[in-house]
C-alpha cells in the first residue's frame, strides 16, 4: 500500500470515528467450504412444518416493510 493510499485510509477511518462510529470485525460461515450447502439444507429441512418456525415467520411477515418490493 502506498503512502498516499495509507494516508487516505487513515483519514477516512478518522472521519468515521469522529462521526461516532467504530470498526467491528464479524466472522461468518465460509460459504465456499465443502459441506456448507448440505448443512444449510439439513437445517432448513429440520424446520419444515415446525410450529415455532411458522409462528416466527408469520410474526416477521406481519411487521416487515415490503412496500415497493417486486
């Protein structure tokens, strides 16, 4: 990284901090990992016809703002 790029990044981060923001690192599952899709499918199927899941989805649908969605 060149000095000018480093300085620009430093200024940008300082501006964000001045605006009251702070950096946060988030670790998420690696979707490229072998078995990821299969595990998603397994978890989805385990919720099929689950009463609590249906109730949760209905509650989310009742409060969702979908105006303008296609």
